[in-house]
C-alpha cells in the first residue's frame, strides 16, 4: 500500500488522489513516502509534490494514457521535486502541462524522468501547451530512456508559446531512439526566448538532433554536446538565435560565438560511457562558460563558479576537501 503524506497537516493517505482531494490550500504539499503507481490530474492549486528523500521514490503513471501528472488551470507555481517519474504505457506523457492561468507555472527540480518500457510510437516525457511567461522551469533533472523516438521536452502541436521556458543544470543521457531526442521542442516564442542553460547532452545515439527548435528566438549558453547523433537543428533563418559558450563534439559552426568544437569525450568526462559526466580536471569546459544570473549552482548543488568562470555543462568542476561532507546531490552520476 502506498503512503502519501499531506503537509503541513501531516495526515497520511493510501493514494495520491485521496491526498490531493483532501488538500485545502495552496500551501499544501503531497509527500511520497513509498513508491506510487497512479495517474493524477491537478486542477486546483497546491504548493508541491515531492519525494521524502533524494530520488528514493518512484512515481509510475498508470492507465491507458499513463501520465504521472496532468497539470491544468494552475494559478500559482507547482513544484515537483526529488522523484523518479516513469510510465510504461504506449501512449501519453510522463508530465502533461496545459491551460495554465497567467500566474500558473510548473517547476521541476531534481527529478529523474524516464520511460522504461518498450513502446512503438513517438513518445514524449514532458508535453506542454500554454501561452504565458515563465511557465516551465526544469532544474537539475535527468532525462533518459531507451525507447524509440523518445523526446524529452516537446511543445504540443506546435502551439505558440508566448513566454520563457527555462531548462538548466539538467542531463539528457542515452536516449537511444530513431527520431529526435534530447530537447525536441517545436516552439514559437513571440515575446521572450526559450532559455537552455548549462545542460549536458550526451550519448543520444541514433537521433535526429539533441536540440530541434522550429524557431530562432532561443538562447543556448554553457551547454556541452558529446557522443550524439547530431547536436543542433534550428529550422528557418538564423536571425535571433544565440548559441554562445557551448562545447560541441559533432557540430560544425552554430550561430553565436565563443563556442568550443571537436571536444574529446575521454578528456572532458570522468567516465561518460558508464554514466559519470562530471568534468575531468583537464576538461576544455572548465572555466570556459559565461555568467548566467539565474544559474547559481550545478546539478550537484555546487555553487557556480567554483573556478575563475562558469564551467560549461550541467556539472561545475569541484574538488571536495579531504574528509568533507557532500551535499545531498554530490557525485550522484546519472545512474540515480
């Protein structure tokens, strides 16, 4: 039997639906204290859905569509954090965000978002449809899975998105499929850009592109691309696109400046092929990035910068003093 605690009242329930139905205020938190297999539709405001540890709880979607969560009509920020999120159906997304109000948003922090079952068609981990600014922030998340045509983050039906989508400090790893992987997002950001900051796109084999955007009003800074089928595709003209301070293994010459090309994976990562994408001491990505005000730490929670400048990628190079304790995320690697 599942255990979900409704905070701050600290009452426990056996299903997410029951805990959510009992919530009565925007400050309520649903805390998973066991693994859960359930789909949940959120249409009234709560503050947070979270695990009770550092990715120790798995939330699996169920049913024909098998979403873990459908978020619709929110009037404030909903944070989802510290979870492993998965589903095994042949349709539906892990997270579906739609119809938010002008003040509604979703913040994803420190989640592993994946598809573990074999499926036959195009599959999306996060699908979004909304028209307001700052509606989706993804921070310190791991996207992985071995399904065909698995896309991490995608705009639903190419609907115009009038606002900022921000993805930072996240890892897109070993999404082995025959279509586009990594961030496969079709957007038309008419007011503010699509921000992609300090992420690592690695070992996305057999893909079309790690980033596939059908618009040029994007800012891509401090990202590393390695061992991918292809790195970047922007449809249309290059006007307005900003690809600066990135490191590429495959890419030729994208828009922007201060990029690094032809990086060597063995030099950059501790053990990228087996899941450790931390930077080596001799990595070209060290101290090669630019300062980004909204990115104050890395995937592990290490403060940026730890050296003379920001590092490129999800990890900031860090030498822990002998005998020092690490924070909750330190040295997790992408296997967690």
